[in-house]
């Protein structure tokens, strides 16, 4: 079952990159960044997920060798990553707005003053 | 540790033998010979042999005009820096067995020190503010780039050949290269070094900016280019630097490829049965004389002859020539040296 | 000693700067012929240079035209001292056949001090060399005065 | 442990910068407080780093600092660690110096801009991010720092959002930078899946012995991710855009500091995490990418007409040198590479500050619209020349010392390994150096020499604070150039040693008792001491000058100040009246470009400026890296 997660995660990353490479609309580029980011997030929570494991919340003395739980670190990492992803989206969208004001277009093929 | 004798010796080196006086006399003499030989080749009588000396002293007596647009400090300092760095460079190049300071020099350092006189001239010309100098600067820089690639390859090939012969992998040190040659014969006897030597000889006119490659100072098209605004003393110093550069490059060639003569000279002096000090002195003197002779030959063949039989190239032709013909020769040499010929 | 060296050398290495002030090219060609193997003025140390800043002797050819006058004067003023001005051919001396034309401002001596006049239309190379040799003497005298 | 024990200094220096950023948000309205906080924060960071030289560099200690004192438990590193070994400290020193100088310079440079509190906040965030990155001992922590610095850098690039192309540059950088960050995160998590830890030392001890296809993919992802931070080929167009648009003090940080963080991470990755530097294929990869960066970027720089954009391309070209040298995997190469990294921070900082000074006074950095400023801004001109000489490797400045070591290292490697590819790297490095010189001659001529434009007649020298900032960099350039032994013995030598002894790093973290093993750094090659040469040059120059003065060299005729220029002192214009005609701009070396016209037009087409193309390059590079590593290892 867990294999599907990996496949979907990498598929999302590749899809995100594909979107960035092929779409000429700045908003779509931002969406592509988001998709790639979600792919990585999915990858993170899939790693070290133990099917049937409990939540890793223990009180003193409760933790034994036989405890079967999900690794908490990737979940903590995911939280950080989601926050960062939100920041990326916010920042890039604000730049898109500014770019639209400045250039009057959001087509990447038109936004190429700096080249060569 | 402060020894007056050492200080005096060092000063002697700087001011007299491999230094200032030697460079001044031999450099100007070489360019006098060059002008005379070119005249002879064109069936002219030509100027007297001492003409460059006359030119030099005359220019010293002329008024020096600093244009209002020029950056005065840079304008006046550039010629002096160029000359001083050339003289220091000359002191680093071993004259057969005689080495003034060469223990600390190596071929890559020399490669970079060779850039400084050209750079001094470029900055001086740029500081004058003249648009002719701007054009000259561009051409000079392109010529420097053009000469740099084959020069690099030649020096790497030399380092590799000596290194593999000495079993060290590679040798950059100038004095080690010369010592190796004086013990084992000149480098030019190696098969792999012949194309390198030819390439180096072809580089000499380009580096010194003599005739077919003198695009940077083309007097008919761009009014002497970099030197357009120079007059009097600074101009004299630049002309002197030009002449000294011929000497420097020729003696670099001798040190790199004909160092084996040093061993012969040492053997010859040894056969006189003199005391060590006297032998050293005589050996040094003889070495200097042989060096001047060899420089004369190089000047006549690779500067005067080339001058007399060619017309000035365009700057892109200069570049193309050096990056194809000369680089090809140097590359051939490097490949041969790499595979141990 | 240094002064003497300079003075001696001044005579032996005069560098020429050539200004064409509306010449018909006859004199220009003659000036170049002075440097050819046949006459070889370089044996006296003459050399044609490209910038007035390098020159000792300014050779002016042509009847100084209205167009060229300010340019000639500017170029001459840019030659460092000591300098010597030689007019070559009849044009800069008298105007020759162009005299009193509306476009000719000559003779040159109206505007600057001319040291040597080499007459002829065009002067023969021998005459030019003679004039230049005279100019070097004047140059040496000027050097001495300084 | 007392609070002033040096164990705490790494965290102090990071905290000082982040705390400074926070405080400026609160108290940034007042100019005095804002400047004071920014100055103090950067000074504390620099001070902490300098104080660490003695224990870390000289006594060879490795500082392991567990946040909240959560040390290893049951053989697993659960807490967040900072680990400062010689390599970290070396980069930390570079970064804190550059940040400090940039801060001093900003105090006056940013006078004309609005939103200064935001500027300083982002500035300190960027600095703190890079500082945290190099001092961190934890892979995920590194990722967070990478994100912080990417955001700060993007925001600062767009800071002057009315400037030409600033928004565009920021957006492009954001897109490709975030692709890089995504790669870093994916790589990190793939390593976590293998080793169940994020601690650098522990990861290394688990992974380095057991390299399987999955870790190789992680390696490729991390490598590409950090490449986007170092801006090496194929990410160089972003650097050019970002540097060109950002304020000069930020360009200093982007080129001197941000790219260094990428280099640092690649070094950590190859030498410590995977310990693969002894493999020929990894050496080939780094040297190849380094050489290509060197050459491509220097030729791109030759075709530029914007001062800062040109400098940006050079910056990547110099990073190419660093990467090539580091990629050799030898002690000499590492020492040379680190030395050059340090020199690059200094001279490129100086050059960017000089560009900023020109922009501050004239409002433009277009080479075609400048000229003749040398007379109006003599200090800037002189300091710029120092930087230009350093970057082109003219002795006795620092660029020469490190480049010389790089040539020797590459050639020696070529001879030892018998691989002619390294020889090509030597030749490319030497040619790049002269092309660098050429393009700085172009800048010198186009900006500082030649004729002054009529509209710049009343330009003045920049204020003292900016001169001080530039002078600090220039002084470091000269000193480290004159005494290379000082640097190689006390800074790069220990750092190279640490990089060649990853076991120390691991064992000091895991067991607390490193085993020191010293590698011979200088095998067969030495450090050229330019002092003797310089002394000789000085004597010769003095001699020449005395002779010259005796023969009245300095008795010149020149026009009087303020007087109308007499025709005698006007420029020779073929007799015409002097008019404005400046030779300069991007086509100064047409003789060179004419022969390379096909190459240049191809490159111009290639750097199309469309963000999709750059993203495509990133994806292709990632694919190539994955395939190459899978095949080669």
C-alpha cells in the first residue's frame, strides 16, 4: 500500500517541475512550485510511516522496546515544510502582482528584459 | 643579519648587471640593430646603430604635456611601473649559470609578470583619456589574450618535459629548469620541445608589439594608439620598455630552451684552471656575452626579418593567427611532452 | 653631461609630423619619397610619427585653407617644445596658384612663426632633406637656448 | 559552562544576527537605533568568529553544541546540533567579515532608499541564514537556513523594485531557487529514510560505507539543490540577474556569501557526508562543472554592458575556480580552493562596493553611459583597481597567490593521475584568468578612464563611510596577497586538513574524542612569497623614479585649474576640436569577439531570459546528475 505513496509523491514532484518548465503563465509556474512542494511533503510523511503504528505520544515509563509507533520527526519536518511552501506561494504571488503592474503581462516569454 | 656587502651586491644587481644599466644598454642596442637590419633589408643605409639612444635622450629633453582630460598621477606613474617591473623580471631570468634572484621565480610567476608592462601601458593610455588610446587599448589587450594561450601551453610543456626527465612529475621553478639543462643539455634537443621553441619564437614579436603585430600602436591608423598623448620623458620610458621587452623575451627563450650552453660555458671556463671566484666572474661575463649574441640572432631573425617582409595585420587576424598556428604548435609540443617524447 | 647628451641627441633624432592643410597631394607624396630607399632620410634619424605629441618638426603642406586653418593651428599648438615648423611647397608660403581665393587664408607665417620654408611645386626630395636638415639645426639652437 | 565560554560562540553569532533582524522590526523607525543594532549584530557575529580562531584553528578543536543540551541518546542524535570544525569556521569567518563590511557600507549607501528597516531586517536575516547554514551540524537545519536565505535574498533582489529588471530577476531566482530547495528537501528525506537520522556526523558514519542507488539519487538531488545556491553552471543566469538588480551591498552578500554557502554545502556533501572525494568520477564531475563555469561565465562577462551584471558573471567564474580546486581532492587543491574562496569574497565584495559607489553618484551602472570618473572619484578608482588587479591575478594581490596554487594543484593532479582532463582544467584556468583581466580592462576604461560624460561633470567622491567599507576589503586583499603563508598556515591549511579527515568530524560528534591525523598539504609545491619580489620592485621603482626626477621627468606642463582648456592641453583629435567620444562599452574587444562571433551569438541565444528555459536547465542538470552518479558509482 505504502508504495503508492512513493509513486504519487515522485509523480507530483515531476508534475510540478513539468508545469514550471512548460507553462508560460506565471501563476501556473507558481502552481507548479506548489505541486512539487506537496509531492515532497507527501514523501516526507510516507517515509518512516509504520502502518498500524500508534501516535508517538508517551508519558514517562510508557516507552518500551515493544512500542510500535510512527516516527515523529518526519511529521515535524512536514509542518516546517508546509509553512515554507505557503511562504513561497505568498511571496511568488506578490511578485507576480508586481510584475503584472510593471510589465502589463504575466507571460514568461514577455518578461525577459534581462537576457544574454 | 644586516650585511652591507649583501645590500651592495643586491644594489649592484638591480642597478648594473642584470638590472637597469644592462637592460638599458642592451635593450636599446638591440632595437638599434633591429632598425639597422630592417633598413639593410630594404636596401637603405638606415639610421646609425645608436639611433635609439639618440631618440631616448632627445625625448628626455622634450616638454612633457599632460592633457587636461588625463588622470595625472596614473599618466605619469604608468611608464615607470612598466619599466621597473620589466627590470625586475629580467633579474628573475637566469643568465645561464648566473642567477641574481631566480631561485624564487617560476614560470607561472613570469607569465604573470609579463602581463604587468602591457597592463601599465594600457592603464597609462587609458589614463590619457584619448579615444585613440581607447582603440589602442582594445587592440593591445586582444594581442595580449592572443599571445597568452600559446605562451601558457609552451610553459606547461616545458614544465612537464623537465619534470618527467627529472622524475618529479612537473617542475615550475626557473632555476631548476636551467640547472637541469646545464647538466643534461639544452631542452631544444628534445623532440617534443622543438615545436614549443618555434611557437615561443613566434610569440616574441606579438608580445613585444613589433611589426606585423603592432596593431596597438599603428601610427598611420590610430595615431600611435596608446601612446597618442604621451610626450617627452614618459614617452621615452615607454620606448625604452619596448626595447627592454625584446631583451627580456629573448633571454627568457634562451633560459628555457638553450640553457644547455651554460654547461658548455662552465666546462670551458673550468678548463682555464682559474680560482672559483674568478671562474664565476668570467663565467658570468661570458654568459652575458653569449646571451647578448643569442638575443641579437633572435632579434634579427624573428623581429627584423619578420618586420621587413610582412605588412601589418588586422587585430582579429593577429588573434586568429596566434590561436590557430602558434597554439597548434604549442599544443603539439604539450601532447608530445605529455606522452614522454 | 646629461644636458649635452640631450642637446646632441636633439639634432640626431628629429621626428616629423605631417599636416596637410589643403594640399594637392603632390608635396605629400614627395615627403614620403624622402623616406624611401633612394633618399633614405632615416639615416639622419628622421621618422614620420602619427601624433603631434611625439613630433619635433611639423611639416605643413598645402595653402592653408579656411577649413583647415583652426585645425592646423590646434595641431601645431599640441606639439611639445622645442619644436620647429617647416612649410613645404609654395602653397603655405605664398598661396601659389590658389592665392587670393576666397577659401585660402595663407600664408601660414601670418599665424605662426615658420622656421624653414622649402620652396617648389613640389620641392624635390633633395631640397626637402636640405630644409629638414636646416630645421634640425634650428631645433638644436632652440634646445640650447632653453 | 559559563556563558562566555567559547563553546557558545557559534550560537551567539547566529543569534546576534537573527535577534538583530527581530529588533530592527521593533525599533527600526529610529535611524540611530537601526544603524546601531545592525552594526552591533554584525560586529558581534564577526567578533565571535574571530574569537574562535584560537581554539578551532590553532588548537584543532571541533566544537559540538547541542541545542537545549539535548545530546545523543541511545546512540542516536535526536537533538539539533551545531558543529563547528575548521571548514565551518573558515567559511564563518569569510561570511561574518563580508557581512560586517557590507553593513558598514550600507549605513551610507542606502541613504537614498525608503523602507530602510525592512532592508536591514532582510539583510540580517540573509546573513543569519548563511551563518546558520555553515555552522549547522544537521541536514534539516541546513535546509531551513537555505530557505531563510533564499527568501531574504529574493526579497532583497526585488528591494529596489522600481529598478530595471529587479522584479523579474527576483521571480526567476525564486522559481529556480525553490526548485533547488525542493531538491534539497527531497534529498534530505531520502537520506533520512536510509539512516533514520538527520545529524551530519551520524548520517556520514552510516551512509559513507554503504552507498546504494537510493543514496545516490539523494546525492544528486542535494548536489543540484546546493548548486542553485552556488549558482554554478547551469544556474549562472540567475546570479547575473539577481546581482545586477540588487543594491550593491546585497550583491556583496549574494556573490561573496550566498555562493560560498553553496560551495560549503557541496564540500560538506562530497568530503564529509558521502566521503566520495577519492573517487575519480566525483572529481571529474566537480572539475568539469568548475571548468565549464569558469570559461562560460568569463566569456559571458566579456559580452556584458552592465557593470554589476558583468561582475556577477565573474563571480560565478571565480566560483568555478574554487570548485575545480576543491574537486581535485588533494590537500593542495583544497587549500588553494578555500584560499580562492576567501579571496573571492574579498575582491568581489570590493568590486561590487565600487560599482555601488558609481551607482550612488551617477545613478547608472551601464558601461555605455559612464566614463572618465577616475578624476572625479579618485579613491573609488584606486580601490577598484586594487580589486580588479586582485581578481585578474596580478601579483602581488591575493588573487594571484590563490590562482597560482590552483594551477599547480591541477597540473600536479594531472601528472599524478595521468589524466589529461586535469591538464585541460589548468589551461582553462590560465586562459580564464587573462580573459578576466581583459574584461576588467574594459570596465576600467569604460567607467574610470576615457572622457567624462557631460552630465557627470559635477560628480563628487562618495561619502567616507563607503570609502571605509571598500578600504577594509582592499586592505584584506593586499595583506592576504602579500603574506599567503599566513592564510595557508592558519586558515586554509587547518580547514583543508579537516576536510581530508572526515573521521575527526564524525568521531568528535559521536564519541567526543577525535583522532588527529595530519595530511601533507604542500607536496612538491610551495606558496610564492611576493614580499621579496615586491621589495625588489619597490627598489627598482624607486631607482627609476629617482633617475626620472633627476632628469626632470616630473616637470610637466599642464593646464591651470579652473582655466578654460588651452588647445595645447586638449586631447589630440586629428586637429579637430575635442568632442565627447568615449571608447568603451561591451564591444571594446571586437578583435576577440569577431573570431568568436558564432560562440557569442550562440550564448546570447541560449541565455534567453525566459524562466522556463532556466527551469528546464535545472531539470536537465538534475537528470544528468542522477544518471551520471548511478553510472559512475
